[in-house]
C-alpha cells in the first residue's frame, strides 16, 4: 500500500527561509548563501519523508516566494514593466515581480482559494510571448535524485494557472484567459519531456480549480489540455490533484474519463460528497489518491475512522491502486510539534503538525497493507477519546449561555437614528468627523520592551510605564493633527488575533507554529480547542488609560469574531 504527500511547508521548522530571504533582500547575504539555505531545507524535507516511508514524495513544491509565481517564471510570462530580456529568470526578475523594484510596483497578490496563503496573480494578455524560462522543476527533481530520492515533480496545472490569472493592464476585462491554453501547452510539454529524460516516472498536476463551479466551456478546457498533453505523457504516470472542497459531479466525470491520466487526488476531509461520487463509480485501473489526512488543520487524525474509510475505497479502487494521501499541501499547517516543548501536554497529544501528518499518512498505508502499528494506533485512539471527554473542551457555562440565546438577543434594542442622536449629544462631533483605523506602527523599541517583559527582564511596572508613554505620544500626535475621535495606537498588542486569544479560555498558543502567509511573511495562528469564554475584561484598562490623557473621544478597538475564527486553527469536532 502506497503513501503520498501533496506538498510540504517550505519556510523551515524555525523559519529558516524567512530569515535567509530577508537577509538577501537587505543586501546582507549573497544569492549563494540564500540558495544554500534553500537547498538544505529541501534535502531535509525529502529525507524526512523518505525516512518516514512515504512512497510518492513531492518535489518542486518549494518556492522562494510562491508556487504560482514559479509557474509564471517557468512560462516566461513576465510583464514588460520588469524589463526582462529573455534567458533563464533569476532572482532579480523573480523578486521584482513579487516585491516590486525602484521603477515598477509588485504584481497583485490575492488569497489562494479560502486559505490564508496568498499567491502572485499572473497578468496575461493576447500579446504575451511565452517561453520556457525557468527550469526549476527539473533542477529540483535532479537535486533529489542525487540524494537517492525519487520524487514526484509537482506543477500548477495549465488550466488552473490560466483561471487564476487576470487580464494584464490595458487588456479588456472580457479577454478570455483560456484562449492562451494553446500557447502554454507546448511549454508544459517541454517541461514534461525534460522531467521524463531526467528519470521521473510520475508527475503531479495541481488543478484546484476543478472544485469550483465552472461553466462547461471551462470544464471542456481540462479535456482539451490533457488530451493535447497525452503525447508527452507516453511512458509516464500522471496525477491530477484537486483539493479544498468537493469536486462537482460534472468535473468528476470529465477528469476521470481522461485516458492520458493515471491517477486522481481528492480532498476527502473537506470534500465529503466526493466520497459518494467515488462509491458511485471510479475508473478501473486508475490510481485513487485518497486525501484522508487534513492538510488545513493541526488536529491529529482519527486513525481508526480513516482506516474504515480507506477499506471502503480499497474495495472500489483495488489494493494496488489506492494511495493514502493528505487532503491538500501541508503548506497550510505548522511544521513540527517537536519545536513546541512548552505546549500543554494534554493539548499537544491532540495535535499533528506537518511532520506528524507525514507519519500518520504512512501509518495508515501500512495498516491497510496488514502491517498495523498497534502501539501507534492505540495511543491515537486514547488521545481521541480524551479530547472528546475533556472538561477543558466543554465548558458548561458557555454551553448553557449559548443554549439560552433568543432571537431578540441578535437585535439591538434601539434604532440607528436614536443612537446617532444620543451619540451626537454626548460627543458633539463636527459634520465630517475624522478618525483612524486604530493601530500605529509597532516600533523596534516597542518590540524590544515587549520581548524583555515576556522574558522577565523588566518588571510589569516598567512595561506598563513604557506602554503608557507610547500611548501618550500617539494621543498628542492626533491632537496636534486635530483628529476628532482618537485611538490609543494599540502598542500593547502583539498581533490583532493572538492578543485577544491569549486573554480568552479555550485558546492555546504555540512557540513555533508558524504558517506562511506570503513571501517571507508568516503568521502563528492560535488554536481554538474548546468552548471560548472571557475570564476578565480585555481592553478596559488600556482604553480608560488612553481616555484619561485627552478630553476628546477615545475609540475602543476589538478584533471581530469572524476574523479571529478565520485566522485561527479551529475545532474540527463542530461546524465552523
């Protein structure tokens, strides 16, 4: 029984790539030094997966900035503003597209589906002259092979690449991006040919757009693209990987009928209805890559439940054609629990970061093949049971309060006009009052003070004094600028979500649970593990302190609950 990982975090367990990138961008280190850090990270990831027993190990999921930008470089689709004159695309052009330069702004960035990761949006038009301009996929395959590890090179699929692009500046918004399919497929053929010559036996095409509700014209593009690529696939196994949601019935029918494709990967964590489609019919002789281990969240897999599902799938696809996989790339989860020595032991037993998910995938594959690790499965079952019964997860007071909510609790007792009247009487604001969003820059000095307070190098009294001084400076500045409704600048807050989570019960925090947001930017999402309650006021002290420094109205700032939910790792034992 085989195991497969869709993709893996690229930042490193201690954000090694982040610091190497920023050092390079600041001119403090060379391109060679950056490449060395990247090479060491890649080799450690490949070896880790090989040692864990993973059969289908991905390559080319590493990126210095973003995998879609890597594809733009591969296709030579560089907007003219960046002054590229052909040849292999290097760091100068690559990072200019990502970050801008002295004469050109960065390309647009947007969210990768409904994740908190962001990609660089390709800008395409009818006049783009595509050319094979980055051989990164082949280089990384060869790099792994030199280490004795045969990998599955991963490419962003041609159709998803075009559907995730936008018309270039000056191009009509009605321009059909799919009309460029015929121009980019020859380059994909070149890449496939080179990978095949280098020894690759499998190639993975990520086509996440297949889970979207696409009109027939867009669905037809998948048939067109992979039929056109069929000649290049001779002697190769090809995997089409989908993730993040259920695949619609029509899309499922179209791709599973592709003769040139050897296997299909589905997200069976978020795509629960896809399981019914597979049960209703799966093509004989094709590989089914079952995404049963969650790549979007940090909870340990319920191995017993997953094994039951896999046995059902094994009866459909066949013993030799079922591959245990992750639901999507592990890019969206934290890297390794081993770097969390201070995390609460009980909660830690409930978690699995990327490194642990790799082990889970292989343990399921081995169990399916009749080599079940009873100790590992027993420990997992015990942790699952403890989590379900833990009083830390279920808070009776919260349950009672939630059950007691009435429809009227969701409506304000007064109407807008009466509130406006009351506000105006109290505040006496001008016709067009001015204010700011709330947060002022977190200076180096502020970060130093917070760091020293956390490390107990300065007293709480010294810390409060330093924060008060900063608030006073912010208040004075706003008064000088004649702002009507003031803010205190939020100098006491480390992060707009983490700050509140730290003051709420039901939240846990990591030391190194970093997840890439874009480029070198990483976030450390809190973990919501139980019913949430507020033991004491969270903002009153600082708001009243700030208000005492001015006679003007002082605005209070709270991060909203929807943002907190979406920027956290949430419970998987109840609906979002």
